[in-house]
C-alpha cells in the first residue's frame, strides 16, 4: 500500500486557499471609501489654504518670487530644503497638482526640512502597461523620504515621493 498517495500533505493547501480568497466586497468598498475621503480632505485643505493665503501671497512678494520658475540645476548629493506647505500650496492647481504631479498628504510631514537629493527621475515605467515614459519636467527623490502609506489605505510599499524642483530650495553645501 502506498501511503504517500493516500496521505497527501495538506499543510500548503489551507494557507494558499485562504490567501487567494477574494476580499469580501464590503471590505474593499470601505477601503476605497476611506481612500477617497482622505484624498478629498487633502484637496479641500489645499484649496482652503490657497484661498486664505491668496491675499497674503499677493502682498508678500518674497514668497511669490521664491516660487518663481528658476532652474536650480540640482544634482545627486545636493542639499535642499523642502518649501513650506504654504509655498507649495500656492503652486497647486484645483486638483492638488503641479505640472501633473500630485502633492500627496504624506508629503506634508517633510515641509521645511532639509535633505539630500538621492536621484533625479527623468523616466518612469508605468506598472499598468509596462510603458516607459519620459517625464516632461524632472522630479527628484530625496534621501530617506518615503511614503508611509497612511493616507493610501495602509500601503506598505514605501515608495519614494516625487518632488518638483519648484517645491525645493537649493542650499549651499
């Protein structure tokens, strides 16, 4: 009698079955709802900040001049300071974007702090279709600055945030 055929190991069967089950629809819908809620909250916050500071920004020409488009020629290893939330908000459109790039709620924690440029991003590969795209305006990754995923439903990927040059101030080394 061949016992190996009759007594198959079921150790892997249960975890694989459990792991591959689809989440109940309600759980997925709740997560989507909270992600949309966090996004809406952030967009409303940025719009409110932009409106309330619009008059102050017109009076304060130093802030307006400091966000003017002037190439910084940032290189890997350069020290930069992230602009204040007020300055960054002034650059955002009604959708919370600047030149097509979102300012994510997780990025607020890094405003006003100093970092080194880790990498200049000029090309990205889209996960959705594998297409390699050249960015129209370069973005930068800052050393040690990763997404916490808190406002993204608890995502654990720890992706780099994309920073526009206009959101950074070059410091002397």
